[in-house]
């Protein structure tokens, strides 16, 4: 198998993991939002984090791995943990107070941030056309936010902050030490959710209370779905090229919009739909360009690009 075929296979597998992860994350979001109106968001986040952490600890012990790898104190994982806290904290608040359609649409800008980070931090090759595509995606985010005095959605900034946190977390997942297993990353990731829940508790609009049976059941299910989605996401970000795999995050928006319509009675307005469409189109274009262009100064098979019109090497 040639290097190019191997890269193509890795990218396809990474994309498959990403689609599975995004579909499950959309289910997780809908389950969490169904609990948030009655249960304070800090308490709901705390229970969700405890559920996922317990599941990952059991999976780690079953795999005969240390629950916490010593590498968690290395710089890439410390940075990843910090961004995970930011993402989880603000995304939970966004799910509680912002329409699901708006939250999910803004979250679709994450691949653009990941692609930009892959170029600036991981030194992956990103051409001028893909930078333009990212600018178009940012325009889509502005259309959803509508930054005018009459139409500005202040609560949508919660989703923006959560999106940036998640995007940078995913980027540093790629940079995390390979010796740290998916299960160990999961323990760390869901332990961070516990921290986010504890930070939110003092600011909850109502004091903590015992969740009703149906609320607890949905939160436990949310944790189980979240663990499965998180595992698939980690595998996706460790398989193939970041700039190729990341755009498949857009599958999440389609599922989320269906859930918002069917279960929460949301009717996204034209600006939200148009902005989401711009973000998705820019991401699809980024994906197409990633498939056509080499990943660096040399092609994926190690051969330098050549100018087909003149026959000269660039």
C-alpha cells in the first residue's frame, strides 16, 4: 500500500469515527437540555461528570491501565485540560439558556478553529483558499449572533466560548502523548466536567435538590452516551489529518436541528439557518480541498507538487 493510500484510509476511518461521535453528541445535547429546565445546570453538569468519570474509571481498570497516566502533568495535556474546562462550562450554560438550534449552529464553527489551529500550532499545510473558507464560516457565525443593538443575542456568546474551548481541546488531543490511552483521556475529560459543575453550583439560579427519578435516569443515560461519543471523538482526532477529519463535525448540526424541531418546538429563523448553511458549506469546501491538496510542501506520497501547466516544480 502506498503512503497516499494509507493516508486516505486513515482519513476515511477518522471521518467515520467523527460522524459517529457527532451523532452521539447531538443525542447527548438533547438529553441534557431536556433535564436543564428543571434541574439547575451546575447540578446537572456535576451529575453528568460523575457518571462519565465512573464509567471511564471502570473501563480503564478493565483494560488493566492506570486510572491517571503520569503524562497528565505534561504541557499539552495541561493546556488540553484548561480548554476542556472552558468548553464544558460554557457549553453547559449555553444548553441551559440558549436555543439548541443556535447552540448547535455556532458549535459548527469548531472545525474552522481546529483547522486554523492545525496550521498555526501543528504546522499542517492550509492553503489560501481554505483560509478564505474559514473566513466565510466566521461570517456564518456572525449571522447567527447578529451583532447589532436590535438583534444581538448575548446568550449566544456562551456557545461561542464553549465552541472555542472544545476546538482547542480537540487540537491538543492530537498533540497529547500517544502513551495516554483513550480511556485515560476520558477519565481526565470527565473529571474536568465535575470541576466545571462545581464551579457553576454557586451561580445556579436555584439551590441544589435531589433529582426526580426521570431526571436522574436521563442524566445517567446522558453520561453513557457521552462516554461513547467522547471515545469516538478521541479516536477520530488521533486518526488521519486534523484538517481532513475535523470538518465532519458538521454532521452534528443536522441531527441537532431535527431534535430541536421535534422535541423542543424550536423554529430556527432565516438568519440562523442561513448562518448555519454558510458554516457547513465552508467546512465542506475545506474537506474537499483537504482531499485534493497535499498536506505539506511535499505531497502525501512524499513527492513534491509540480505545475501541470509548465511542468516545473513549485
